């Protein structure tokens, strides 16, 4: 759990940017991390208090590079809600 490699990247989209104003942030994590581990990792790394964590596992999508078929990588998407008045600089 102390490994910072669990956090892949923040999700930066129009939908997630609207949530940032309300204290809701979206992150990509590796698939083998639990909600409680996500909560403690975000609290340690950003110095905030997490109210709730919602997660979903993405599925691989079929893609091609030229004539070679393949699939995209899967990850766990976490939607983190912070306590009122707290923010994260992304």
C-alpha cells in the first residue's frame, strides 16, 4: 500500500473538471488496489480528508495499430469526494 505506483494519473475531462469545483476528483489507479487503500493514499499524498470513494473497473477495448489487432490497458477509475472546503491542485 505504501507504493506510490498505484496512482497512474488524474482523469482530465470536461466531466471531471465540472466535478472539481464541487470537491469531486477522478483518478486512474492500478486494478489491484482497494477503496480503503485509495482513501489513505489520497489523504497522505495530497494532505486532504476524503469523504467517500467510488470505483469502477474499466474493460479493455479492441484497437488496431496498422494491421495488428490489440486491446487497450485496463485500470481502476476512482471518483473521490473530499470534505467540504478542501481542494486538490491538479
